[in-house]
């Protein structure tokens, strides 16, 4: 409710994160998954993709389906972003080499 601002005059994302954290500490798998999402997008907490992956992994290990999907998506996005600079650098090097010859 706090994270979405439902029934409140305004969103209180930090308070929403607090309750996700409390639920996770009590063993609630959805609390873990919600914390992971909050870290992924920076909702109520500073964005931290490493922490997001760690929490998604814990929730996925417990069988939470959305966490499994989110973990896979986030890992795929990170791999794709790591490959892009390498391809760009390779293309730039090839272009430079062809210009020199």
C-alpha cells in the first residue's frame, strides 16, 4: 500500500520498503521478491542491481515464480549490456584498422 500510494495521500516508498524488509525477515518470500524489485528500480531505496540479483536469487531458490522470471530477465539484461560495449569497441577497432590501411 505504501509503495503504491493506495489509500494514502501520497506514495511513501521508503515505508513500503521497510515493510517488505520486515516481511522478508519473517521468512516471507514475496517480501524478498518485493525488496529485490525495489533495489532493481530504486523504489524507496538506492538502486543496487547486485543486491536485487541476490534477493531475487534467494526468492527464486524458495520457488517464488515471479522472482525466477525477474532474475532471468535481469541477468539477461546485464549480459546484453556487457556485450554491447565489447561489440562497439571491436567495430571501432576494425574501422580504425581499415582506415589506417
